[in-house]
C-alpha cells in the first residue's frame, strides 16, 4: 500500500521488460546521479522473457537502494508502473524507462523544476532518437489527449517525469482496470511544467514498444477517459439516418411524379455495406465500454505480484526512520 509517511525524498519507478543488459548500468548511474539525495529505486519486472529478474535481484543483493517487484504475468507498462507507484514512499516520484534513453543525470533537473511549486514536471525531448512511426504515434496520442483530457498543446506526454507524492496518492485511488498514467495525472492536476532534456539512444537491444502497444495506449486514452467514441457513433448514426430519409423521399417523388424506377443492385449493396459497417462500428464501440465495465465490476486484477525483494540498505534506513 501507499505509505502515509514519505520516508524518502525521491522514489524512482522503472518498469522493466527484457532489459537484462541495462539493469546494472541504470542502477549504477542512478546511484551516481542521486548520491546527494535520500532515494529509493523501484524496479518492476513485467514478466520478462530474459534474465531481467535475476539481474534485478543481483543489484538488490549488492545493496543498492532497490525494491524489486516481480509480476506473475505480463500486464503492460502502465500496470507495471502502477505496481511500482504502490511501493513508492518518496515525497517525489520519478517515472522513467529502463533502456537508458532517459538519463538518470537529468533527474535533479526535473526535481529542481517541480520544486518551484508544480505538481508534475515532464521531460521534453527536442530531438527524439527513435523510429519515425513512434514519433507519429506520440504526435497522434498528444493531439487526442488535447481533446480527451484537455492537455495543453505545448506539453509533451513524456514517459520521463517527476510527480509530487500527494498527486500520486490521488492517482492510486483510481479503480480503472486499464490505467493510463498520463490520463490519471491530468485528471488530478493541471499544475504542470516541462523542461528540455536530451533523449539518448537505447543502450542495447531493440525497443519493446511495438505498433500494437502504441494502439493499446491510444485505446486506453480514447475509451478510458471520455465518451467521445459514443458521441461520434451517435452523430454518424444520425447523419446516416438523415441521408437515408432524404434518399427515400427523393426516390418516392421520382417514382410517383416522374414515373421512373431506380435500377441497379450496386446502389443497394453499397448502402447495405455502408450502413451495416456503421452499425457494426457503433456496436463495437458500445461493446468496448461494456466490456471494460464488466471486467472492472468483476474485480479483475490489474496485475499479480509473485515476489517483492528489498535491499538490506533500504531495510536499515526504514528501521532507523
């Protein structure tokens, strides 16, 4: 559970998936970058298929200030972050990726910025060292967020950010079975700033962020924080009915006044396909909402934790406090 008393100044939450080669280097860089802070590092292994969990356990055993959380099955990045936030005890919580594209040495900059009276500070990357389609996906999600959660157009929804603990506490009260961290942030506060930092190349391996995962993020934003898809379906249905009514009047007038008959199956088939497609689209949108409500009311788990390990150095600090 989330601690009522913040025992650390900074908690760093890192979802880990298939990043065995980055774990130790990331941990060592965090130790160097935050040597002047009372901090804890929380690494959540999202059921990696490589030896990430073993590497995480090794840094725990080497007495870095690390909490290690192991999930029984892959639950997705946002759920892994949620699991880490539940363990965070810092006055400020940093969320960052595991591949060293986010530099630990930029955390003090984010910390100093958020301390100026803000609830959240995002890292803005003027140049992103990633594939073009990922930049396009980020742009699309950003534009959608402007409509859905009223995100200011100048704010980039970076996965690298720092959040005040009281905002985190409110985020954790969400019962949403499909959490979207940035959506939860904007539900709680608009007191947000961003600062420019460098976006680095991935330390090793290939990105785990696929096109499918990008679509999942888009769906979480679209269906988890608004009823806009339902409104769009209603509008499409209304205009389809209106067009159908106008065409019916037109053909009736033609038939009785001009004594003409509309011929050709092409028109009928096209209308059936278009109207049928709109009906199925509307049913799909409604089904998405109903399915999410069913899973939530059925108390389905966001994630399942199999093991939590805490380094001896952290245990000693907690006893002293």
